C-alpha cells in the first residue's frame, strides 16, 4: 500500500508539477539525442587518450613455425621461433604532437556541439510549452463562446415558441455554434500534437503545465554561439592535421630492441673434420638485436604537399563560414532585441483591444437580449470579444518565446533565466 501511495505521489508530481524548468532539466538527462552527443564526446576523449599513448614504447611478441624439404646444411627441416620487440620513436618531426592537439581540439569541438544541441532542444521545448499555453487560452475562449451560444440558442428557441423570433435566427446561431465546435476540436488536436512533441523531447507527460516565465532581459552580456565555438575548435584541429602531414617530410628516427629464440629439428650433419656439433654450429638459437632507424621522404611528386594544402584550404573555408556565422548571430541578436520591444507594444495593444471588446460585448449583449439589436451584431461582438481574449493570451506567451530567443542569440542558455 505504501509503495502504491509513493508511486501515486511520483505520478502526480510528474503530471501536475510540469513547470518549464522541469521539462528542460529532464530532457538534458534523458533525451536520447543529447545522450548520443554525450557518447560522441566520450568517443573523442578516447581518441585523445589514444594519441597520448603514441608517445609510449610499443611491445610486440610473435612467433613462427617453418617446415622445409629438402633440408640443407644451414637450413634445418623444422624451425620454431619466438620473439619480443620493443620499439620507440625518438623523433617524428612533431607528427605525434600535432595529432594529439588535433584530437584535443576535436574533443573540444564535440563538447561545444553537444552544448549547442542541448540549447536547441531547450528552445524547442520552450516553443512547444508556450504553444500549448497559447492553444489552451484559445480553447478556453472558444469554450466560453460555445457556452454563451448554447445559452442564446435556448433563449431564442423560447422566443420562437412565443412568436418573438424566427427559425432563421435559431439556424444562424446553431450554425455559428457548430462552426465553433469544429474550431474547438481542431485546437484540441493541435494541443495534443504539441503535447506529444513536448513529451518526445523531454520524456515527461505534458498533460498539465505549470506557470513559468523568463526573467525580463537586463544587462545581458553577449557571447558567441556554441556552434561558433565548435567551428573555431574544428579550425584549430584542421590546422594541426596539416602540421601532422607536413611532419612526414622531416626525418623519422626510431630505436628498437628485438630478442628471439629458435628451436631447430632435422638438422643436417657435416663431416667430422668440420668439428663437433655438425651444422648446428652454424645455427643461432637465440639472438638480441638493437637497431636505430632513420627514414626521410625525399620525393613523392608533391603528394603530401598537395594533401597538406588541401587540409589548409578546408580550414580557410571553415574560417570563412565562421565569419559569416558571427555576423549572422550579431544580426539575429539585434533583431531579437527589437522583436522584444515590438512584442511589448503588441501586448499593450492587445490588452487595450481586449478591454474594448469586452466593453462592447457587454453592451451589445444587453441590447440583444432586449431586442434592440439583431443577431448579426451580437455574433460580431461575441466573435470580437473571443478573438481579443485569445490574441491577448497568445501575445503574453509569445513574449516568453521571444525572451528565450533573445537569451539564445545572446549566446546564453535560456534555462538559466526560467523563473
């Protein structure tokens, strides 16, 4: 019983305490696409670890078995050999260092890419969250209108029975009522669609939403997008890859130590005058070999040079896109600030329009019930009042979406500013 009660409390907290921050935080932990980005970051970290391991010596072991026929004096019929080799690169022209830096920058880029994607998911959640709010406000206004129309239909039908109204008046009201009912069903479908999208992104049921708003922007410091930081890190990684290619033209120096031991069978024999041991005296069953090697590319018809130049051109292309992205973000940030001002003006206008529509509707309704105006005037006033109420609520929630975009284009995480 206690477990059932605990599960019920948990379900209620998820279903009914659905503030915007709850949806965003849950998405950051459980969204599968964000999880994929985190796994990519882990993969890049393993690549960095791999590049760091390149500085260490390598140890290889191996063996072979050989069976030849016919045998000779210095080649036994059967030979089993095992070896162990240690190798260390003493100098590679800076190739390992360049590759390590390239991997580190690539990991840094993947971190920024993950953050950028997380913020884009946050924006999607904000949009769906307040879209639901807007649609719910519209649905509430439509239902209020439906109740008012239903009451007026009953009233006019009574008048018709006494000869004070016509069937035409009843039909007009019924037609508007039916059209309003279709709008209600359409809005309900849109709400369900937005809820499913919100649930897909956040992993939480969106049946009930809390009341959440964003802090009004004040003294927000501008910063670059994470996507821009990603491009900067990628450009650095490409530059290091070019250095790694160039390093192949420099001397490659290495040292190795190899020890091997062999076992010989079916060894040929020599006449006694050649000494004891026969041909076995010519065969070495163990040996240690130390070798220093130097390798340097002198000619390849410019293959690596062209490869390096191709990589550098990729960097230049990325830097060009980077400059465009910076200009675009600055433009969007400026427009987002102007949009906030415009939306605030729209809110004031919508509020005034709502007050006027409500006042007009109350006046027309009294006159309609007194028979001083016809049903057309009444329906127009009701439609204006319903539309004004819905528009005002839509503007309020649209303002919240615009605030989230302002923080986003300022290079911030909108989640930080949710109240």
